[in-house]
């Protein structure tokens, strides 16, 4: 897996690849790692904000920690010319005071004022077609003439559901960690019902992922 890095963060992969399909939302995950002993805030911008949904688009990463960003390409009604995409993403990062939460970031956090250092990481968007990916897998496909297309479709659908569950689990874990830090700073000693709900939901999601993992038959 390729990746790009600067002084504050590393981003993997270093471009956004979407397996383009008509009338279907498509996902791409980015792993952003904090390379420093400081708290680092990030913000994601795009040249086509109506076309993509980014979660989270702003966040704070603790020292030497990392997080996942899920970028969703909204369902498109037509293929782009020659499967080329001119959309661009910009991931900005800067050092913030210790124990800063994302909801505490000032509105001017990413303004280049005074001595503040803002680092930029540019990401391009690449569209691929399902057929191009399938060609690379054909040489390993079963030669059994009785193998049905429906069976392959079910396997692919199960894999997509598993991948979606993995992304949702990553997002829930990040939200759980944010909630835990807020609760630790709170003077309330009672146990948060919301906190307990997140814990239970993550348990259900992890179980669902494991179930999908073992239920998907191996391809030959």
C-alpha cells in the first residue's frame, strides 16, 4: 500500500481509489497517523464537496496515534469521460494544545496566521472499473463450468457487507474514544448510558464482522 507523509502526519494510501459503479455509493478509507508527540488536528477539503461525504472531515489525533477517515462517493448517474476524475482532496494538519477535542477547535485553527504552521497533503481521485479488477482475478478463477454467476454475486455482496461493517466499526471506535475522553473530563461520576450504548453497538458490529468473515466462502 502506498502512502504519503509530512512532518506531522502520514496518510495511507496517497490517493483515493473508487471502484466506480453507476447509481451506487462507493467508499474509500484513509488511515491518518500522527507522527509526533503533539496533539495534531486535521481537516479535509475537496474541490467537489457536493459529490463526496467525508466522515470525519475534522478531528484531533493524539500523539503517535492514528484514525480512519471514510470518504463516500455519492451515487452517480453517468460514467465520467474516459473514467478520468479531476477532483482533488486536501488534508490539512496543525499542532494544537494537549487534550484538545475536535469540538473545542477554534474556527481559525487552520488559518495561516502568525507563526502557526499548517501542513498540506494533497490527494488525487482515481476511478477504476469493476471489469478491470475482474480481469486480474480471472486467471485464478475456477474453471468449473457449472459455477454460476449468482454464486459469485452472492460472494461479492457478502464481501461488500463485511467491508461496510468494518468501516462502521472503525467510525464507532473513534466516536467511542471521543466520548470516553469527554466523560473523563466531566465531573459527573455516573456511568453514561450513551457510553454503554456505544460499547454494546461496537460489540454487535464486531460479532457481525466475524460472522461475515467466516461465512464468505474462499475463492479459488
